[in-house]
C-alpha cells in the first residue's frame, strides 16, 4: 500500500534531531538524525560485509531486486514528491518535484537493464586479451540539495547494478527526502546493500579519506570537489566529481526566437535556476538581442511562483538563505555596474523570505560578477555579441565547463559552433536535456568522470585485463 508523507516522516524523522524547515513557508517539516563519524564507520563495515553476496547474485539477480525497488518508488511517488517539495521548496508541477521522482524511477529501470560484458580487445593467434569489469566494492555517494533524490539515484543505481554496495551521505539541507527514498529502496533490497548516513561536513570529510570506501561519487561545488580529491589522495580512491557549472548558451544570428524562447527559458530556470547544468549566461547576436530579452521577460511574467504545494506554481523559493544571498548580491552588483534589470531584480518578500523572482539582466558584460560567477538561481545575464568567434571565445573563457548550448535553425552552423565549445555536454536547441543512456560529466573546473549508461557502469567498476 502506498505510504503517505506522514508515513515517510514517521520512518525518518527523529524527536531529538535537527529541525528541517520548509523554505517556502518556514514551517517545520521534521527532524533529521545527525550521525557521527563512528556511525559512518559502522555503515561502511556493514555494506562491505554485504557486498560479496550482493555481487554474487549476478546481473540477473540484482536486476530483479532493483526493478522491484523502482516499482516501490513509483508506488510511493506522490508522497515522495510532496516531501521533496516541502523540504527542497520546488513545486510539485512543472519540471520539479513530481518530475524528479519520475526521473528516479526511469533512471533505476534503465540502469538496471544494462550489463557489462567482457570486451575482446585483441584476438590474435598468440594473444587473446579481454577487458573485464568487476565491482569496485564499496561506493560512497555524497549528494547535493538541488536535486537530492534524482542525483542519489544517479549515484546508487549504477553502483548497485554492477554489484557494489553503497553508503549515501545526503546534503545537510535536504536529508529527509534522501532518507525517505533510501527507506523505500530498502523495502525491496537485501539488508545493508544501501545505507544512508545523514550528518554534517565531518561525515563528508571522513568519507573522502575513508580507507574502506573504494569509489567516491560527489556532486557539488568545485571547491568541495578539490578538497575531496586532496583528502582521498592517500588511499588513491577512485573518484567521480560532478562539480559547479556556469553554462554558456549562444544564440546564432537568424534564429527563430519565438520557436525557441520557452526552451531557452526552462534551460535557464529549471528548478528555479538551481541546477548545475542550467543555462547561466546567454550570448545573443546584436541583430536579435532585444527580441530574445523581451521574449524571456514575457515568459518570466507568465510563470507563477510560490509555495510548491500549490498546484498552480512552477517556480519556487531558493532552497536556503546562503544561496538566496548569492543571487541577491550578484543582481545588485550587476545593477551597480550599469546593467539593465529587465524584470525582477528585488526579493519577492510578499511570497516569503527566500523567494527571488525570475530576473533578466541585460546590457551586461563579461567580467561582471553575475556573468563570471555561478549564480545558481533565477537570474540570467544576457550578453550582446557581434561576432560568433567572439561569443565562442567568451563562452570558453571560464574554468567552469559542465554544459553549453547553441541555438540556431541552421543545423550545419549549429554543429560547427557546438564542436568548438569547451564543455562536457553541448546541446543544440535545448539545454540541460539528459538521458539515462547518454554519458554525462564535466571537464576543466567542472570535474571529471562520466555518469549514465554503460560509461556510468564502468565508472563504478575496476577494469581487469585477462590475456591468454
């Protein structure tokens, strides 16, 4: 029988835990446990003890468990989405809470359907060599607060599929959602295959240096990713780091703006802009600059923002005060630098303490903080250019290189421009679109390692060459 939000909170909220509040209303959601480093050590020991039997089931045996786990997430999707909306702030509708839980189900099923088989790399009379992939062992998964459930599944599903066991550390901002998700998964999985350890930064720091963790997956800031790389060095822990992005989009001259305006808007403001691979700086040719700015401003005015549990809303609050302050600072800096605030630009205090309206910033230049820093919120700088080479150079000029996009009705011009952009993923006439079979990862300051599909499975394995 599907669980309610109350049921889920009864399973994960603890009386003497740290309070978690709804960023839209300030109301209490529940109390999260705060585990210790000793609790983490015990969890690592438990999942390590469970790993050989889990690996021994083989792909077919593990797939049966994982498909059942996906079924349970789907059966409990509405309760999970409502808890997510209350804790993270994102609305139920639009590309938000229900979308996120649905993505969890789709990713689990797609990932569990995959299998790594030996690859013959040489087949000669005196040398037959095969590349095999074995489970890494214990995987540590450290997730963010913006897509807490979905990114947890991105980390957990491939690890469990290949025969690893997992310890999950949720963000301090959204621990209840992740704990509830893991509870639902564990209703289908064998004991100790997946454990969750909520807690503070000391838990994440210990995971980075833990000798019992064979592979660590982290999604979050570049600064934290660098700290994890340093801390893990003594153990030579294998890492997948999906770090900060400051994705550029380029609108080529002659583009049908009306046809692409809504995709441009959601490329930037998905999850109220709180997405690593969101469009965060938009370069538009001078011939269509005002047309693009006006189209985005018009869409901003038509998108309802408010409490996520209100079915009408598709934009929500910033999840936390720290992120709210970053957005407000960057917009104010742009205004002080002479930029034109087309729409938004001031906190929406009438909605609540953490609401900031969609803000289109025009007549802004490279070198301005809102262009050069990742805003991670509902503010988009639109930069004018006159020469495509100039736009490409600017797009490639920052260290962040998670994603990028090109917008054009000329397929050849779009492809030629896309191939010159430095980013882990480059989209044409879309931004941030991901697929469970398409590899995803950053380059430069946005990290390294691939997730999703077959490449994602390989990333949580160790390669072994067999030669005869």
